[in-house]
C-alpha cells in the first residue's frame, strides 16, 4: 500500500513539473498528448518507439517501450483502460501477470503471461518530456480452434452411395480455413462461418462424396489453416460395403488341358461383408462325377472330352452376388511320330540295270503341342513324290535310246539264188544251173528291221 502511494506521488510530481515548466495549454496534459495514429513520437531529439504484439491465447506477450536519446525522462506503461502498469520500474497494478523484464533510461520492457482475450486492446507507452510523448501498441490475441470434428450421416455406406461429411472448427479467432483431402487428392467443400461468441467464430465445411469399393478404408482428412496453430487435422476412415469380386485361377496344369491329366481351379473371392456362400457349378450341366470340390478349390482328375464345358464360381453377401466363369476344352493327349520307312527294289535286265526305288509312306496327322507351344515336324511327301517321278522319267528315256541303238546294229544274212533256176525242168537241173552260174549271179541281201 505504501509502495503504491509513493508511486502515485512520484507521478504527480513529474506531472506538476511538466505543467509548470511547459505550456499551460491543455495540450501539455498526458491525456491529450502525442499522436495516437503513430508508433513513435519525438520531441527535442528524443524519440519513443514501440511495436504491435500478436500472441496466442495462453502464451506470453512482451511489450517494449524504447527511447532514443533519452535524458533521464521517466517511461510509463498503461493498459487499455489507461491504468498504470509500470511507472519506471515500479508496478502499481495488482495484476501479477505483468512482470518487469528490463528497465533502463532507454527501455521499459514488460511481459504479460497467460494472455487471454480480455487482455486484447491498445496499450500506451508514455515518456515524460515537455510536452509528454505517447505511442500506442496493440495486443492482438489469437484463439486456435478448440475442437475439430468430422460428422457423417452414414457410418457405413454401400458401393455407389453418395455420403455427406461435415468438418467443424469450434471457437477460433480469426475464422479458420478448412481443407479436405482423400488420399493424395484435395477435395473442395462448401464453407459456412458463424459467430459463436462476440469475437469467436465457428466454421463448418461440407462435402458430398460418391464412394466405391476402392474407397473402403481410405482416410478422409480435414485440416485447418490458422495463424494460431500448425498441423491441426482430424480424419475419418470410410467404411464401404460392396458385393463380392470373384476371380478363377488355374493351379495346374500350366498350359493346355489334355486327356488323362488333372485340373485344379482356385476361386478367389473378395467382398465386404465377407461372402458367406461360395459355390462351384457347371453351366447347363452337372459337375462330373469324378470332380472334387474342396472349399474354394475344384479338382477334376483324369480329364476326358466329356468334361468340356463352362465352370462357374459364384459368391454372395448382404450387398449382392457375382460370379466368374472358366471355359474348359480338353485336347487330345500328345502323340509320338514313328520314323519314316524306305524300301528299295532293284530290277536288272540283260542289257540295262534299272533301279526302281519305292518309298512306303505312312500318313501321319500333324500334331500341335499347345502346352509346349511348338509344332512337331512331319515328313514332306511332296518332295519325295517329286524325286520318284524324276527317276522314273529318266529310266524311260534311257530305255528308248538303248532300244533304237541295238536295232540299228543287228546282224545281216545273204540269200543266193541262181539265175534261171525258175526255168529248170527239175531240181537237179536247177542246182547244177545254180552252181554254174554262181560266179555271174548278184548277191542279194535282205535286211530285217
């Protein structure tokens, strides 16, 4: 109490001294002194300086009143109600949240802890010169959103539904800005701002989202942009139900299916909620007698062509039903081709050796191994037939040439007939005439071709 009285007496003393030594006009009084729109004031080379302060609610604000070229003039700090907080280094105000940080001829620095909205306003730094100087510092209090929540009409959505999500930032100053993200994609919402109290704001952002099965379990994030807080966000995971998705895969064989081989099919089912009924059927027919169904697996041993058909795996849950089909075609078993056989026959005549070659061919069907992906080579019958035709033609030509050659070199014979033998009376006479006239007769030659 004594300390506060002493401070008040000192203030009155300085005010009286200024009033006596200065102007008698009302402008010499502290209440009317200075330029309220400025952050600095000067008189006779002395300059008073201060800055505005922005502080988050609950934190500490520091107010500084500085003087350039001071001559031991007194510095005073007052609150928005013009109550003295500090006069030089003395604190007449009872609020202990104000603490002296530094005091000298050139500066008065005061801290205000646990700042609240009621502390917001215009504070006054006063320098007791002739005339007195005043500068004003504004304390702005920021209030971060107290709560950030996401609300939705449906906790669980069906595939294809459109859902509404609302994100609300409560009691902030200034009004917050809300952003939406689904995964890495930014969404744009509809913003609504309301005053929840005199100086506080409630901000709500609303989005409409059409969901599919790919959105199940994806987080939708609501984040806030506000100068009083960083990285403030909340999220909500989407809960989407959808009908089963069915996929059939072949466990074995790895390739085409052939007679005598086994076949195992596996049915993979995804759905939410989990499908309760999974069934194997054969479209338009019954399953083979030797087919074995074990859960999601279908096994058919010793395949044959009667197993051909479409096999279907169907599944259902509370949302709906779906299926997948597998078309089975059984191929013939692989065959091994025998090596080609060749028979050679040799025919010999008295003059010309003739070699006739015959090839006995077995017509084999072309075999295509779908499993291996390669065609098995077969005998080229056209080439062999062509070779045989050329050989036979050559032999015939050779026979014709040799026949003409031997015909032209065949032996000759002579016929001797006596001239006048036709006129002889009997045979003896004819022979005698023939012997006698042999020397004079002409040799007759006869050629046979």
